C-alpha cells in the first residue's frame, strides 16, 4: 500500500535513471532528484535501487541561526574542496513559498562561486514548513547523491535557529555556524543546536568582537554542563577574506580520519539507519491514517461523539488506535482482504 503523490514518470524509465546515475550523469541525477522531491510515482523504487550503492560519502551538515553567513561559507568550502580534486554536492534547504511550496532560492544567490563551477553539483530544496531545518525528501536525495559517487555532500539547513537539530541524524560531521554580534554568546548557554556541533565555526571573523565570540564558545565547551562532551574545535573563518577555510577543511578531514579509525563512523551510520527507518515507518503510518481512517464514516461519527461530549478525545483516539493497529487487522488490510 503506497501513498505517493504527483505526476507519473512518462518519458524516463526508472532503470534508465539508475543507469545514468551510475554513469555519473548530472542530468539524470537532477531528474531523479525532481522525481523524489515531488514524490512522483515509483520514486521509492528509484531510491531503493540506488540505496545499495550508497555509503561512501562524507556528509557534512551546516546549520546555525539566520545571518551567520552559512551560504557564503558553504560556497567557499565547496569551492576549496573541489579544487583539491574532490567531487562535491551541495544541498541548500531554502525557505518555502507559502503559495507554491517551492524554494525561494536565497541560498543559491549567495553561492556565487559554486554556481560558476560545472564540477560542483548544487541543488536547492524547499523546506516546505519542516521545523527541523531539513525537508522530508532530503534523506532520499542524500541516498541518490551518495550513489552518484560524491566525495562530499554538504547539506545547509534552512536557518531557523535552535530547533535545527535534525541534521545530526544525516551527517557524519555537523558544523554549527555562529557570528559575532548575533547574541551567540547567550545562545551558547542554551540546550539544542549548540550541543550537536562536531565543529563550531565563528564566521565573519573579520568583524569586531569575533575573538570574544570564540572565547565565549570555548568557555562554554569547557563548562561544567558539558564536561562529558568530546573536545570540539572552535574555528574563526571569514567567507569574505577566505581566512580560516583551510583550517576548517583540515579539521573536517581530521574528524573523518578519526571516526574511521576509531569505529565511530559505524556508530554514526547506525544512527542514520535508525533515523531513516523510523521516518519511513512514520510516513507509512501517516499514510494509512490519512487514507484509511480520516476519510472514513467511523472518523466522522467519532468527531461528532467528541463534539457532543459523549466521549473525550483521548478515549476516542485510543478506541480507534486499538481497532486499526492490531496485528490481525493490519495483516488483512495490507493484503487487501
């Protein structure tokens, strides 16, 4: 039982796209991403066939509050990696249009250098209201990029602040970007986004007070509240002057070597698998809820009973759950009996 939306794939067969991606055709990759992002028919089959080719890329998440210069930093970082002979992909999660759900493309406008390079694959994705900083399709699209054979996949979150912790479930290395004068010294004391960093990047280091921000974050890392955390580098960078970019790349490379040598990479990727599996299961359950329960006469009658105070919402929900989510009933439903 599938719950897929969108138009059918008419001109390009799934197998042709899979073959094209194996041959590193960026045109086929772009078409495949569009199919997955719009949940066109058979998009899950496409992802499934490419899943077994994934797993060799270093996925780097870049998150942080708005105004920290994430896009400009990603631009310089991707360009420098590409010049060193690496194949690089950039996923920029942009805010969505409230009317079309499309990406507003603000991130790509600020990535002037990578836009001019044919060797760096850049794609903007609409957040579509997701509060975790990502978009629902990004985990599938990451699989496509891994199968393509990129050495590095840079995922820039939409930039909504403290709630953007979902990126840690997809990345091997998470960069938390802060900037002087944005209250990051105070934010550093809060739980949430500041606790997921593998590397802190104090961007816009050419501005006044950047050294103060570096010092405050360094003190935060060594404070009593985080004594059990691993040591996290705090690196000043400037996308304008390109200072600190090489040091940032060195830190990223050192982490990649470390997690491979110590076995931490396996633990990280186990977390990725759990996240992807749980999200896929949630989607199936929500699909079943939407297609089978919320459109039924039973649902309408239950809503009426709650409205008339004949029962309460919790008991009504429990009754529906117990009826639909017992194994015998689900078995019959999925078999079409």
